[in-house]
């Protein structure tokens, strides 16, 4: 502490002494009446007469002033001695006791300070301030019970003193008596003269109790009390920004988002340049899905802080969610330029541009890598973009570099998705021998990545690639012969290749392993039973297929594909036709626009000899699936029954051109003397005969309205991704 020069100190103390004098001194004796030649009393002849009380006061003043000089010069022990002398001459002056106590406390003599203040309380028992000082001394010594007692006695003498309530509440909280503190504050609100701070503390107490409560209803009650308390405080001082922000935060926490927004908006009017308030306001708008409102607030923030990259990144995210991708890209670009050390904007740019503008996505990532050359996340994203662009060799390079950087960082941050796409890059780059080990790393993190890998495999109908997929899963099976997840994928690939005998062999093995496994319910799920049943049906095991389909429906009573499959299986054999109709109607209730399900219903009518009803349904199915060879074959059979041989022939021809491997259609055409070689040539060229198409589209009834144009039921990718779809229609798989 810097000590002022003595002259300055004396001047300050003179003022203190004067105040002391004004506070308690009586009038001095009058001057004697002797005058000098000018009519004024002669000072040399004057004698000031003081009473004993006045002399005591003067001595007290002298000692008090001396003590203050000593105190200012850090001579606390000497100062205490002088204050004590002052107290002997004037034992009623309150500040003397306080000065003694403070100096004793500075010298770690708290017990002596308490003794002095106790004397003061005894001398002035009705003085609330004396009790407050005593309480503070006890608090300094950490004698909480004595401190609390002193503050309570002070409140008895001055129940309107808000500051004493605050100090006592603080002590009760430290002692763990929070509910008692709340009751004390409520009492203070009825008695104190200035209640604003009492409301503030009470509101905070309610907030704390809401956070500590383990019971939902109790926490809810305290939250409501906190909100009500701060609202009452704001009625006293509506412009108190601190309490207004607390109330806004409470509304936000309590999911009263509209009220939170109103409170934050009011705060922005009080503090229009407060970024923190605007940030919370933007967040509140997001929570009510008012993204435009959030954008408006963030744009205001960007005006206030045009070099804040975080604001522009948040704007980019909002525009992305609003699907205003051009605006999102602009803001991500601004964020990347304002903070070159942050990879996030570059990653966002790449993600938004990888589908429609892959070159720009690559450029954004390469720009980011100039500033962050070893960033594994950007290298990984580069791999994804290159994979999506089908630059598989370059994708492999990017994934390798990313993996190297991850390992150098000592982080196990490579996700199953990373390993999956790395494996796929090798697969499509004709390096299948590299795939199993990489795919195992993906599977260890997430077994579902096997299905994701199969998703890509099923999109490629190239026989050589399908054989590679079989080799990959076979290799993985050899590594872990009892891994049912790998076996399941192997069975699905065999099914997709129509190698039903091999598929059934693998399904049987899975079924055998699962029966002794703790994960039986997980392995033998509804999808497994569906494809296991389908493989049995294809191999002619119809009774076993029915059993398995029923097990599928037991696990998934709303499985429309299973209902349809059973119905069509029976319809093909011409048995259980009423039950088949019941089942296909259940399937159609779930998916009324399924061309395959409608075809099943039409084929049931056909088998029942209800040819006109069959025609109506099969024609409706063809409107949905115009190039489905099975539906065309069925329509040809119906024309044959309706005695329309030319139209029947046209439909069979068209069915054969689409699927020349269908032996049943081949036989029908051959039996009618049709040369199959020209049709087979058209099939190989991928071109249908226009005349055959025109013939096939002729309707038997002139008054039948044109069918509305409809999109195919499923896009090609979904048709091929049998696992994601859960199942495919029976006739499609044929």
C-alpha cells in the first residue's frame, strides 16, 4: 500500500477530527470581554474554559486523529493503542470500536476484535449496525452459528434493512440451510424498505433449487417461482438488464421460447450492440424453427462484427438448413477466409458441393489444405468427394494420407464410415484383395457397415464384381467362420446372384449357429426369415418356405412383402386362393400403389377364372410397372384367355425381349412358331421392337380410358438395394 506524505495525511485527519467535533462537541466558553485598542478581544489575554466532558472529548479527538495517522502508515499496533485511549475518553463513538476491530483483524487477532465489538453491543444493545459488525467478525473467524445469531439480532432491531437479509441469507446458504434462507427472503420482502436485491437473490435461490431437485414436479414448481420472482423484480425496475437477461435465460431453459424471444428482443433495444444477447436471441429463434428470424439477428451481428468468422459460419449453417445453398456457400466462404485455421468451413463447402459441383468441392478442400496441410478431416473429406466422383484411385490416396495423419495424432478418430469408403474405393478400383482387412476394421466399429457395403455391391449387376463380393465375404467368413453377420451378407449376395442353392446352404448354417447364440433374436430377425423363406421357395421347399414366412410375420405382423410373397406363391400353384386374396389385400392396405401387389391380386383372379377382373388389375399394375416382364407375361396370358391371341403374342414378345432367360415365356412363343433369335438379338441390343410395343399397348375395349402416367414404383437404386428395402417383390426377384 502506498503511504501518503505526512502533510497530506494530517490534512485528511484534520477533516476527520472536525467531523468528530461536529458530531459530539459542545459549545466552547465565550471569550473574555477584554478588548484591544481596535475593539477586538486581545488573544494574549484570552483563556478558553472547557468542561470535563469537553476536555474528554478533546483528548479522544487527539488520540483518534493520531491513531488514524498511524493506521495510514501501517503501524496498526500503535494505532490500536491510540484508538483504545480515544475510547477511554469517549466510549460512545461507534467508529472507534470499528477501527479497533479492523486493525485487530488485520493482525489476525480476531478474538480480540470480537471482544471489542461485544463491548460495543453491550454498550449499545439496540444498535443494529453494532450487531452487523459483530456478525462480520464472527464470520471472518468462520464461527457461522455465532455470526448468524448476531445477524438475526440485528434484523430484530432493524427489520427494514435489506442488506442484513442478504448477508444472513449468504451465511444460511453456506451452512446448507437453503430452504430457511428462502423463507427469510420472503419475510424480508414484506418488511424491508428496498426489496430489489431481495427479489434478485430469491429468484437465484429458486433457480438453484430447480437445478438441484430430482423430482420433476418439484423442479417445475421452483422454476415457476423463479420466473414469477424475477417478473416481480422487473415491475420495480423494468430496465434492469441483468435481471431481464436472467429472466430471458430462464424462459429459454423452461422452453418458453416465445417469452424468451420477447425478453431478448427487449434486451437488444436496451443494448443494441451486445453480441452475446443477440447470439442467445438467434439461438431462441432456432429453437422455434424460425430460421429466418435467426438469420436476421445473425446478419445484425455480422454488421457489428464483420470480421467474426464464427458468425458467418453460423449464417452458413442456417442457410443450409433453409436449403438456400448458394447463400450458405457464400457465408462458408467468408468464414473460411476470415479464419484460415478452422477446417469446418472448408468441410461444409465440400459437403454442399460434392454432388453438383465436385470440382469446386475439391478446390475448397485443397485451398484449406494449403493452410492446414496435415488436417486429417479435410483429407478424409477429400477421399469422400473423390469417391463420389468415381475417382477411386485418387480417393485411395486421400484416404491413405488421412489415415497416416490420424495415426500421427495418436487419435482413434477413424470412424467405421472411413474404413467402409476406403474398402469400397479398393473394391471399385479392382483391388478386391485389399478389401477384407479394411472392411473388418469397419465392422469392428459398427457391424451395420457390412450392409452398407452390400448396398453398393447390389447396385452393380456386373457378374464379375458380384463374384468378387462373394470372394470378399467368403474370405471374411474364413477368418471368423462363426460370424453370423458375415454369413448373412454372404447369403444375401448368393440370393441376389440367384445362386439359391448356395444361399440356402449359408442360411441353414446361420440358423444352426443362431439357435445356440445369446444373440438369437438379433440374428434371426424378420428380414432373415423373409430371405431364408425365399431361398427355400426357389429351391422348391414350399412347405418350409411357408413356415419361415409365418415366422417372419410373427416378428413383424405388418410385413406387407411377406403377405404378398405368400399370396403369390399360392397363386402360382393355384392353391389357397381365398387365403391368398386375403393376404394380398392386407399387403395392399399398407401399400395401395404397389404394382407388384396389384399384379398378385390380378393373378389370383386369373387362377380363379375371373379373367376380366384379372385384366383390370394386371393392366393397372402395368401402368405402374410398364417394363416389368412378369406383369407383361401375365397380361399376355389374360389376353389369351380373353381370346385376343395377337395382343397376347405382343405382350409375350415384349416380356421376352426384357427378360430372355424366362423359359416359360420362351416356350409360349416357341409353341406358336415364333423365331426367338431376332427377339434375342433385340434383347442383347437393349432395344424393344417398336411394332411389338405398339401391338402390346392396344386395348381390347375401345371405351376404356387412358391410364394416367405414373412413375415406376421404385427407382433402380432401391430395387437393387434389397437389404435396405427389407425385401423385394417375388416376381421381381424371379
